[in-house]
């Protein structure tokens, strides 16, 4: 497991916040690509049917990077793989040091991690991963690939 500490500039745990465009262009039923479903269809509401925000990142010059779409502030330097206990200790160290002038660092939620990922792939069904190719996940910006290549439970393809 690897980690990334985040400071969520003013967003609460249950807050709605914008996400970066996922680059999904196709819709699927339980086994195949389908035409975009209408609002009354049970497969309506897939990522391809929503336009997200263009990625925009700012190097703060203090060891952090700000996602200008979500407001997430992330550690700039990739961290090594570590256990959950080591990750918590790292966050405690960031808070003690005041990384980037912030003292409220924490581990990201799964939704926050997903907001940093661009989903592209061959087939959305995980049961086909071994027979038709692994669904790829990559970060939504080449800049982020440098900063966030070691995120928890996220395979960067």
C-alpha cells in the first residue's frame, strides 16, 4: 500500500466538489459497449455522459501542489510504499512540520483519490481483465503522474 496526504482546502467530508474530466467516452451495460442511454434507461448517468472540468494544477513552491479544480492540496514529492500505520505516522510528521504552511494534513478519502484519476480501458468488467486486457487507470495529468504515482490502492497503468 502507498499513500498520499491531502489537505482539503475548506471542503468537508460530505461536501460536493467538482472533479476533473475522466476521459470516458463510451457507455456500457453489464457486458458490452452501448449507445448513450437516455435518462429513463437503467444505465443512464455513466461518466461518458458528463463533462468534467479541465485539469489545472499549481506548484505552490513550498513542497505542495494545488488541484485548482477540486481545491485539494497534495504533497509534491512521491512517497515510498508503506503500511497504513506508516502512512498515519507520515501524516503526523507533515502536521508537526507544517508542510506547505498547513497543519491539518490527512490521508485522502477514496472519492478524493478517484478525483485524481483518469479512467481509460478496454473493458469495464473486472472478470475480463485476465482474458481481454486489464482496465487501465492513469492520473489525469502527466504532471500528477510525477507527484502521485504511489497512491493507495491505485494501479497507475
